[in-house]
C-alpha cells in the first residue's frame, strides 16, 4: 500500500468484502487490508452493500464473503455502513440500492 502512495495513487476502490471481517462474536470489523490502506494514507471508496438480496436469508455470497456470519437481519446493513464510515473511514460507497447509503449518511450528517 505504501508503494501505491509513493507512485501517486491516492484512492483505492476495493469491494466491501476486502474492507470488512467478522469476529466470533458477530462484530463487523475493519480488515487488515482496510487498516493497511489507511496507514499508508490512502483514501477508500467501496462497492457494493446491497447486491445480494435479502441479508437475513443468509448466504449473501460474493459481496459479504468475509463478514456474512455477522449479517443476520436487514438492520445489519446499517452496522456494515457504520463500520465502513466510522472505523474504515471510506469517502464513498457505491450501491445498487442507494436508499440505505443515503439514509445512513443523512442520519449521521455526512456528505
């Protein structure tokens, strides 16, 4: 990541699963990739939070693969967005269904 920064790259845009992980207690946490990117001084934009259907159904596939075990209800999408915004520090989230991202940002006073 530091080499990216040294080459002039300022923003990375990995999929959401690259930025999040889940622990045994169902907490959603920043991944090592996310921590390394921030430590290198890179900004992060991610994609996508609502592509896999109904999160409470489980087995959310590709987009949630590293933290799917922590997503057990529709409301957990707000936890996902909160970790991305507050702990990972993303500057943007692309979504197939932007209502949730917009709702979260408006409630938190984000731009």
